[in-house]
C-alpha cells in the first residue's frame, strides 16, 4: 500500500540521510512547544503512520541555557506540563531529557534506535550548533520542519534581505500555497512503552533552576490553551482598532501574543489563518498581518543568514561607517549597565520603559525602539549599546532570546532593515527618536502612571 502524504513536503527538508532503525519515529521538539497546529509534529506522525511505527516526542531542557532564568523557565515548564497531558490523550509519549541536547539526545537516540528523527527549524546560533552536533553523532535520517514561519525560511529567500520591502513580495508570492488551515493530529495507533526514567516531573524541575534573579510573571498564563484564549480576546475586542491603537502605549491595543509565539505555544499560522478568514475590515487585517508575517519572518531571515546577528559587525556598511565617524562625539549623558538595569537614568520615560520590562516581562512595541535608541545615545560605543540592550532584553523579556529581539535591537542601534537618515551627533545616520516625538504620539504621563500602577500590583 502506498501511503498518501497530505502535508506539503516542502515545509520540511532532509538534513541527513541514513539507516532507518527498528524503533519509533522521534520528534525532537524545541522551538514549537504545542500539540496542535504544529507542522513538525504532523510531519512526524505522517512518517510514523507510513512506517507503521510508534511516535515519541522528546524535549531537551538545559537549565543553564544562556540568559534564561526563572521567569523564562517557569513559563516554558508550565506550558510543557499542559502539553504532556494533551499528548497523552493522543497516545503520544512525551519525554524530557535534562541537559545539553548535544550530549543527551545522541545517547537517547542510540538506545531507542529510531526509524528517523524530526526536529523544528530555528535560525539561532545555539540551536544550529545543537543540530550540527546531533548530525555528527548520528547516522539516521534527520528531517527539519519549519513549523514557526508560514513560508519556510529557506524557501522565502536564499539570502539575507535588505528589509521588509525586499522580502515582502517573495513571501506574498508563496502565501497562497502555504497559508492554509491545519489538518488534525490523530490518536496514534502504534504505541510504545515509556522509559520511566525520562518521564520527569516537569514542575519539580522548577526547584532546580539556578538563576532565580527574575521573578515569574503573573499577568499572563502560559500554555497552549491560554494562548488561544488571549488570541480570541484580541481578535474579538482589539483587532478592529489595531491600526489606530497599536503605537499608543496608553492603549491596550496590542495582541500580547509574542511570548506564546516565542515559546511555540501558539502557531503564528493559526492566528494568520483565522484573521485572514475572519470578517474584520481589510485595513485591520493587513496592518496586523504585516507585523505577524512579513516583519516576524524578516527577523528569522536576518538571524538565519547572519552568523553574528547580535554584534555590530552585522550592521550594514553605511551604518557602521556613520557610527564610526561619530564614535568620539560627546554623549549628553552616560549610562552604564547598572544605571540602565536599575532604571535610574535622567529620562523618566526611559525609566518607565525599563520598569515595564523588568516588572512585566514585556515592552510596548513602539517604546522598544525608543528604549534601544536611548541606550545607543548614552553608551560610550555602539558595541556597548548593543551588548547592554541585548543583555537587558534577554534577561527580563519573556520573548527575549528571540530573532525578533535581535533584529529589533539591530534595527534600532545599527540601521538593519532601515535606511540612512539625516546625520546628527552620536547617531550619525541612524534613525533618531526622542521624548518630544513620543509626546506628540501619546500622553507619556498617562503611560508612566499605568506602568507605576502595574508594577506595584
């Protein structure tokens, strides 16, 4: 019997061919931590059904992951607790391997002798190194599936794009093919015994997290179910006014979905598909989908094709030359990491942005740009500005350590995906922002009152 695949095979690519083992198909889950609307899991189940094999989901957790702390691990682990139950209902064992995946996963694979391995696409350097190590230590077929982007990153473009205006037509050309609904994951008919030594108590892992310097957040519930509820609330109550409210930090105009996207608890494609099929006016649809699809997938493109995406040598030539020409310009104020982290600068608006970040684990999208640009203005060098902005964002933001964060900071400080503007001190030709410009857009004192109220609760 010939098995009929229903998932577009170009969502996946074969990283390595090899010998099919006698064991199950293994899905190494990493970036996309959800049971439903997950192309990688669906692809893995299709392969398992075709081979008439069990399917096993494995997650590797390294509690020393760079810049991650209790805030991030808490959100991740509580989401995995719900995921474990959802997968159990589908007869899919879910195992957690503790430690560096480059060491723990190859040992596990050798024991299980899987038919093949399926994993998520991720453009970040550390995730690439994990995969390269697993590839080097294994001789089985290994597939990679882009379950995060709507158009697979390697198909959208084969190079680093200059900006949204260059990647937009490439993505739009492929959207009719890839922007679809999802098939259902089915209860798996082939079962396997679970190795109990790997079925760890997820919540028990919370007590083993060493970096507890940042508290868990309370205002946003983690997990797949909560993500769908937050999306439904946004679509029902705020999507219609998104074009008018999205850049006003005094309004509750944004979706608050970025933490769920970062941890893979919600598929961007589910959001895009439901909004595209919904009855919201065209302007609201296009405004939100531009951010959700074009801008977000541009960030993946940047990190995937830029090895040093978090360093100043990734800036475009015009920006590096312009910043170099103003390297010795006097700074109006100098703020080191201690001043920045403690929100004790001379700028009350910036301090409010930092308090929102540390207290709530998020920043309003418009003010993220202002926040990063002021760090450039107050730093002795662009290198220090870049390092401090990334450190603070990765440490405190729920959606830190993410392509969107690295690309956004590189845009703010180094002109990535932007163009040259009028030259001025310190900034050179980098786009400038100041508090007066913010005052013209929104009531900064109302924003500060809201931040102070929220962070004191």
